[in-house]
């Protein structure tokens, strides 16, 4: 009955998040289709490249690291292009490239080709994210942060659906099954692009004549926010990468707890993203939300550390409590990022500014595995405590950083609608 009630609440919350017919619904459905495909591919990609292409795990890791570094360079230029030429066209181009690169993975037989195609794919992905941020700002109207929270609810559901679908191919464990996943992901880029045709082709907004070409890089408060957001983004791999390893290697909890933790994380984000995100729309609200997120992580990290010292049943309880607290913090942190990222960026340069945010986030994600493994797996429980303090300090910087950024914004003709 409890599981049924939770499923009903999630279904109702997701249904409520669906906007009426129009550009917002079209962009939401487009993103959903794309993320289902990503969930299919990401879940099984390493297995495909190691078991079918016969690359070593080290070769796959090195190739993806190189591709990730290459991809970092695309976000800001692509965002600037989206600002000057319109975001939808840039997104359509990047989706076409990703459909081609994904299809090309089927024909990969060597590490060099794998690395080249992965680099092109992540260049296109980085460019897509920047242009997508600009499009979200235009489609979201006066409330882009609230729309981004609505969008993230469906994105999470799409990834989960894709992950569940990939489980069948992983169980079959054949070239044909993995190839079907890859081609399905390629098709999702095509479907995403077709649905984007129902979104208006917004034209560029006028720029101030004396503004620097790379205004985002010259905007010191925003650049510091992008750095802060990237550092706070280390909390995402805590749930997806670090905690599963910790459970298996340092606790007495049964292995199925890893799946339970993932399910709780997904459920909490789906249940609360829209409610919390709709209440965090202005930069000032974003700064306070960032502070609250840091304090929640300060609570969740020590709870995760305690799981190494207790019997199995207590470890399960502590892990479920810890991941619930952490997931609520994740929702507050992501909502803060949306409010600050959109609210501090000028409307005519949203693409370039979102590209800078993406650069900070992607850099943090690239460094996360090594940093988290060194701190938490290397130092054990002390590492968890230091990680919690790290997040709390970053969160406390949110309000003063927001105040500084707001003082440096040019006067706006109209204020954003506050939630």
C-alpha cells in the first residue's frame, strides 16, 4: 500500500507538472524523448565498449576523459551563437551531429575512432546544453527558473525510463541488444529535433552597443557563481557514484541497498523538484536556497559516514534517511542554480551565460571521481565529514555572492515575477 501510494503521488505530481499545449509542452516533450534515449545508452555504454568493441576499461576511461576535456570548449561559443542567431537552430544542428555520432559508435572497432567520435559527441552535447539554456529562458518567459524545475521533473523520469529499458539489453548481453540501444538513442535525437519544430524560432534580442563580445567571461560575480555552481555540483556523483562504492566496500548493508538508494533519490527529486523550484525564482531566493542546500549536505554526509559502524538493519535505515536528506538538498541546490543562472544573466546573452555555467558544471563533474575517491574513500569517515563542511561553506557563500551580483546588474526595465 505504501509503494502504491508513493507511485500514485509521483504520477499525480508528474501529471500536474505537464504544462498546457504550447511551446513549453513541446520543449518539455522534446527533452523527455532525448533523456529516455540517453538513459538507454548511458546505462549500457561502458559494457558495449568493453564487451563488444573489446576496449579495456582503462581505454574507455581515458577516451571519455579526453572527450570530456574537448567538450568543455564548445559551451560558451555555442551559447554566443545561439544568442546571435537564435537558440532553436543551434540546437537542431547539435542534435543532428549527435544523431550521427551515436550511429557511428556502432561501427567503432578501435580506441582512436572511439575517442574521436566521443569527442565530437561531447562537443555537440556541450553546445546543445548552452543553446538549450537560451531556449529555456525564452520559452519560460517571466519565470524561466520555474519552467526549468518543471522540465527537470520530466527529465528525471525520462532517464529512469531509459535506464529500466536498458536493463533488458544488459541482461541479454549481446551485440544486437547493445546496438539496438545505441540506435534507439540516435533516434531519440531525431525525435527531439522533430518536436523542437513545434517551438517558435525565437530571433536574437538586441545587444547593448558597448557590451564586450564575451560579456559572460568579464562578469566577475557571474563567473564566480559558475565556479561555485560547479563545485556544488560535486554532490551529484555522491549519490550516483560514491555512495554505491561506499555501501559495497565499507558497510554491512546488503547489496540491494544500492538500488534502493537510487530509487529513493529519483523519487524524492521527482516529488519535490516542481514544488521547491517554483518557490525559488529570484536571485535572492536562489542565494538562500544555496545556503539551505549546503546545510542539508552538512547533515547528510555525516549520516552516510555513520553507516560503516552499525549492523546491517541500522545501515539500511541510516542510508535511506541520509539519501532522503541529500536528495532534498539536491533539489534546493538545483533550484538555486536555475534561479541564479537565469536571473543574473542578461536576456540577450542567456546562451553565452548558460555556456559559462555549463563550463563550470562540466569541469566539476570531470574532476569529481578523482576528488571524491581521494577524500571519502581515501580518508573514510573523516572524508565524509570534510565533504559535508565543504558543501556547507559553499552554501554559505550563496547570499553574499548574490548580493554582490545584484549590485553589479544594470537597471532592468521590469523585475522578474517572484514566486
